[in-house]
């Protein structure tokens, strides 16, 4: 059987139109949705929200080690009391989480093994006893006193003082001193678990 060129061309055009219609009707909308979602995620990741995985127990029991949490860039929000923030330690080349316990104009003191903010004891977590209590109700080990040699710190404008929820872990303002907003790399947005 011999097929004429015109019949072949008509059959080819019909298949071509069918393929184009299938692509426009089914594949193109899905590709647009996937590309749009990827683009939005990319924008959020680099301008708004990012994830980190906690590697230590410094924020236990609030945030256990090994959990993924969502952070928002600090330029997009205000840092306030009780916010959990991430701080990059250049000396250790690692990011750490800590809780803002004092802001500009406040005084942080370490007196009689108690942690005081504006002369009031703050709640801390003792990992050895496994409970939260006022900091004056348990013995804080000598090695976790401020490394920057200050028994009391008056915070200057634009500075923050951060402590870990797990008071036994000293990777916080006791080691680094007061922090500025430039030192803070993110603020907890959602715990994600």
C-alpha cells in the first residue's frame, strides 16, 4: 500500500496538533505550577525564612537537639525578650541558638550563683536535675559563669544578652558578651515539630 505525501502530511499534522494540545492542556499547567512553587520557595529561602537543624542540647527542653526549626532573618522583624535567636560564632565557626533575656538599657548580673536581669531571677533549665526553676534555686557550676569577666553587664543601645535554656551550656552571651543585631543571624519563626 502506497501512502501519498498529502495523506502522510495530513496524518503528521493531526498527530502534531494532538501532541501540542496534550502539552498545552496537561503538561504546561503542571510545569508552570512547579516552576512558580520553586521560584517562591527560592525567594522565601533567601529573603525570609530558612531552616536549620539543631546540633546541640543548648536549648533543651524547649528545642531538643537534632530537630529542624524555621528561622526568619532578623532584618525582617524586631528582636524582643524571650525570642529564640541564632548567633554565628566566628571563633567556633558554628551557629548556636540562645534566648534573649535582656535588651538595651537592662542589667544582667551573676550574683551568688543566680542569674539576675534587672535584679530579678530568671527561669533556667538545669540539665543535671532535668527541671526548670528559678536560677537561684540550684547551684550553677563555677565553669559557666561569664567568661568575659563581668559580674554585671549594663546593656548599651542596640545590644542584647542571650542565654541558653540549658544553663549548663555556655555557648551564649556568657562566652561572647552582649550581642548586636549584626551578630544575630535569625529569629525562631516555627519549631517545625
